[in-house]
């Protein structure tokens, strides 16, 4: 049996595996890319058609409706759960998050992420 030596071993030759293998290979490292199939992308990457989805760059914004803000204290709320006993500790972060969640700031963040 031949002994293979490499600097980097990547398991899985799907989109993520190939993407992880490219930078060290470009930097001159010896890279071995292992997959249970004969060719790269024969499993999970096969169905994506090489597309990179860009619609998810719009950030998750803090609710801007006061009633929704107050209801976040409910542990079952989809936007999160805020325990009132932790409110003072979280207040500085919540204020920054609220300010960053204005429609203008959210659009600015999305446009910065898009390219």
C-alpha cells in the first residue's frame, strides 16, 4: 500500500470541501481531498447547480414595534426571549442593536454584504 503524505486532509468533496481545499493548495500546500464518491460534487453539492444564494444578506433586524419589543420577554416568542432580570446587563447591547436595526442602517449593512 502506498503511503500518502500531505499538509492538509479535507474530508468531503462537496462545495464546502472543495472550497476549504483551494486556499491551502493555492498557497503551495499539499492537499488531499477525500470523498466516498469517485468525483467531486456527486452528493450534496450536485443539486445546487453551482449557485451561491445571495438573498440572505439582509440582516435580522430588532423589532421596531413597541408591542413586539415588550412581548420578547415571553420565552416562546420567535424573535427571542428576554428575561427581565437580565435586562440591565443587556440594555447597552439592546440599544445598539435597536439603533442598527433602523431600515436605513439595515439596508446599508445588506448592501455592504452583497458584493
